[in-house]
């Protein structure tokens, strides 16, 4: 695999027991932890492999992660009210996953056009400067959350040069 620049914020040695070591790593996306372990071992003139790898944070999410099997177990056990309560406690709303995307809050008629799969022109909007997505994507196009009265209705591509929104995924929440 070709070398590339990645960002590793911290590597901590948590424990050593016999020929096993437990490490904690804080890094940015794109870091291959297995390759990092091999690199650390090589720098120590040793060999290494990973026996357990657990993600403890992903982006802004720092909660304990649960697997699909656990969600299925809850969904198919007990009465429907307790199932619903358990799932609501464990699962985050869709908007929280998209929180890092820029947002555009549209009037109802424009949001409805996007729901119907139609393009929406923002270039003539009085507040179009305020709609400038905070995180600029390459090529002048951004993926933005589309809100209507603060409620998530979908995702769209915004072409800044033309002021056009193109629906990509609309939600029926």
C-alpha cells in the first residue's frame, strides 16, 4: 500500500501483560489502525498483530456503539411499548448523523418542489447570501441538509454558481 499523510492525534499505551499490549489511538479519518500497529512493531524491531479492535468514537459520536444484533434482539422481545422506549433510548435521530453538514431552511413551497424531485433555484432569493453553505465542497457543489421550518426533509446538492438545489435523498419523516 502506498504511503499517504494521515493525522494521528494521540497513541497511548494503556497496559502491558506478557506479550500483549493495549493501546488507545485518537486519529482522524483515513487512518488504518492495523497498518499503524505494524508500523509501531517495525519501529520496535518486533512483530505484531491486532487481536481486538474497537471504535470508541466516530466523528462527533462518543457513545457506546451497539451492533445490529442487539437492536434486533430488542425489536423482537417484550411488548411494543417497552421495545419502542428501549429503541428510542439507544438510537439517535437521523438529523444527528447529518449534524456536520451545512443546512438550508426553505419555505414550504420550495421544500415541496424538492420532495417531488424538482430542481429549486435559489439565485433570485432575497437572502441567498445567507444560504451560503459553511463547508465548501470541491467544484463549487455542496451536499446540504434541507429543512422546512427547522424539520429535516432531505439532502440536496447545492451548486453555488447557479444557485440550484438538486434533490438527492428526501425523507418522509
